[in-house]
C-alpha cells in the first residue's frame, strides 16, 4: 500500500487551483486559509476578487483529487484523510 502525505501548503495550492478553475481566474488571484473546528471539522475560507466563500470538507477532498490527478495518480483509487498535526498543521494522507 502506497501512502502520500500532502502538506498544508500543497492543500492550499490545490484549493487555489480548484477555485481558480471554477471562477475562471488565475490561481494567484485566490487566497485560501484552512480551518479546523471541533464541531464542524475541516473547512477552508477562500477569497476571490473580494468575495469570501467557505468550503466544506467535501470541497477540500474534491480539490485534493484534482491535485492527485495532476500528478498522474489515480484520484479515485486513493483513500483521502485529513489530519490535524501539531507540528505540520492540517495535512492530508492519500493511501492507495
């Protein structure tokens, strides 16, 4: 079983590409911040052209699947798990 660890910065980059594609803007026009709440779990706040949007965990997973596909990995063969790490922040683990 292969495991790929996706850093917090890579998750943010994946979100920027994901939202940029949906909003038809450049990824550099997107600001993203990952969040974790004990009650609501993982989410992200993104801003494009002054407009803010909250993304839920399902959106984060969708963005990560796009990230995996862009790296030549089968995005639907992966089991994706988001984790809150004391040292590394929010990370994702993809297990194939």
